[in-house]
C-alpha cells in the first residue's frame, strides 16, 4: 500500500476559508513544514498571489466548481481523503484503488451567516445564500476522524498548530487534535443553531414562540465560582458584545445576574430623564430620575441607604464626574453605564476591585427582542421577554376620585420600577423617585407593611406618596395598609374576584386608583 498510516503527521492540508485573517502566514508555515497545500478557488487564488504553490481542489478532483461556488468540496476524492482511517487496511486500500490522497489537516471557516442576519434589512434570500454546506461537511468529517486528522476552524489557533508541527517533527499531537475537534463541533452546533433560530423567526405561525429552541453557545469565560464557592460556573454566548468590562476584578456569577437585572430595568428608562438605579440581589432598592445624574443618585439612595452596600449601580446616561464622586463614598460591586466620562473613569479606577462596565444601548434593545430561556431540571422554559410598560395616564380609573397629574407621574414611575421587583412587589414613590421598595414576600399586604417599615426606619415620610403593585390586590387589606402608611393613589393590574371590594375600600379612604389590565410577575 502506498498510503502512510501516520498518526497526526501533516503531509497534505486542505484550506477553504471565507475569513482570510492570518491565512498566508499559516499556509507558508505549513509549506515550510513539508505539507502539500490543497485549496478552493478564492483561497487558492490568495495563496498563489502570495507566491505559494497550491493545488486547486477542482484540479485535484477533476470536477469544476459549480453553481456559483455552491459545489466545490463535495467530492469523494476530498471526503475519502479526510475520513479514511489510517489503521484500517480496507480504508487505505480504497484510497489506493481510487487514487485518493490522504488529507491530514483541514482548515475551514464558515460563510458569515450570523453576521449577515445581523445586518439591517437583510432579505431571507440573502440569508439563505450564506448558509454554508461544504464547510460544515468538511469540518464534521475532519473532526470525526480526529484520531488521524487535524481540523482548524479558528485563525486564533494557527500559531498553536505551527508550533506543534515544529515541536513534534511535523505532527499534531493527539491532545491538540482532540481539542481542535471539540472546538469544531462547537462551531457547527452554534452555526446550525443560529440557522434554526433564524428560520424559525421567519416562519409564519400563530405561535408566539418557535416550535423548537436551539441552544448552542461558546464559553465566553470561566467564572471563579457560582452562587457559592463550592459551585463551578462559566458564562456562555456573545455577552461581551453587549457589555464591556473596563476595570476591576473578573465578574462573578452573582455579579452577572445582578448586571442582567440592572440592564433589564434600565431598558425601560433609556428615553427617560437622567436615571440612576441601585440594585441588590437582582432587585432594585432605589431608583430615581432627575435633572442630572447626581440628583437622581441622591434620591435613589435616600429611599434605602443601607442596601446599596456591595450593590450594583446603573445609569441611563454616561457616568459623569459628580456622580462618580457621590458613588465613590460607598462600597459598590459594579457600576454600569452607556459610557464613562474620562474624569469619572480616572476617579473610579482608584479602587482596584470595583467593576466598571459599559453597555451598548442598541445591542441591549436588540437582545431584548429575543425570547427568554431558562433551564429547569430536565428541560427549558421559554417565554417572550416582558418588555411592555403601560402608560399610567392611559390606565383605567376605577375610583370615584381620579388621580392628579402629579400622582399620575408618580404612578407611572412606580409602575415601571415595580415590574423589576421580585413578586410580591410593592413600590412607594414620590414623583420620579422610589421612597420604599419591598418584594419577594409570600403575601402582598405584608410587603406593604415591610416597605413602610423600612421607610420609617430610615426616616422617609410616605405621606402623599403613591403605590404600585405588580399584581392585583386579592383583598382590601393591601390598599387599606397603603392608606394607613400615607399613600394617596394606587396603580395595579386589577383582575381579582374581589376587585369591587378593593375599589370600595379605596373610595372609602379617598384614594385614587387605576387598573392597567396587565400584571408583571417576576419570580
């Protein structure tokens, strides 16, 4: 037999790439290591222009590229050379019988499907044309046969492979081949998942959610640990296209959850006046909008000056120097904003452990259009994201007294904050600032008292405040408690079988009340 039963030795490499970053230097290194170069049309052209000797795939197969390049590598002379097991005599005999040369290294990256569908106004036909067929087939074949064949799908690995060839006499070690194969299968899984998600999104269906969900994401980075030190953790997917860490320690698992909650909240305030929100354990403890950020910070902090210790602060405007000076007075874990002004950045970087993160508002809005998926034991839950925000001034007035304009302003603000508080959620507000927040309790009336108790402890006066409840009051006792603690108006979804009793209690107490008709549970 003429075929070499080598393991990991690279005598022949096939290159077919759309992203030509680093291609010429890598191919030159392969040639210097003694490898023959096979390449598809455009890749071969780039290599020839760089002065490298290369055999074009169509010349090797005797079959020209067809249909505008749709068919070029789908040929037995290619896939036989990749899939042949070097330790199986029958496979090697088949190669000899048909004059097929073994291919030891496959270098492929795929058509830019994800980048294409990310463009504004891209058509379905344009997207489909960027679905790669030959590329994933080559990748899967090489990765399947990684006991003998190396596959490279990331230009970032070119230098590693060349170094391995130099250190191991023209061979790629078994451990590296296996690692590259795993990476290759991750690529094809993510690629197919992106295609599936896109086509599902284009389907005309009465279902609000897709018939299937494809979850595939590369590990963006490992985390120090999970919710607790004994739990391993990592973050997956293109998270860092949405947020960009500027300073501080690596984000922890709990930091990421808090930042996610903060981004979800600020999404509802992107077009509002300067707004600052303080969050702790995924829930807001103080939020305010004002003429400037430092005024908003002071109002937000006043409603709960204790909880922000070790919390998250997010702003809907660039972090400026006055806000930085104010926030610097207390210990915070993470500060988040669309950007940081130079003076603010200089000041805030003085504390080495504080994390500073920029977010991309445009990417945030785009991400919010994707369904929310969370794992449960044995499966996944999927739902549309809760991006609705009802206008308090358009809500249905159900009491004899209509809320005043000032009350409606406060009700609208409290309602937007309340949807981000854990159920059962209660928010007292005055104007565009929270006065007291309580959530996560097992009944609603207790949360009214809990919020009021916190306000009393820190000296916040709730007289003349308004109150928001993210779900209906099942009994009159909730609005009765609100009135006792000083609220003059209430916003809630309505929908309880005892709505008439609740409204009657509000009328008896002189409260104004509106129903939005929409609840915002957050479990």
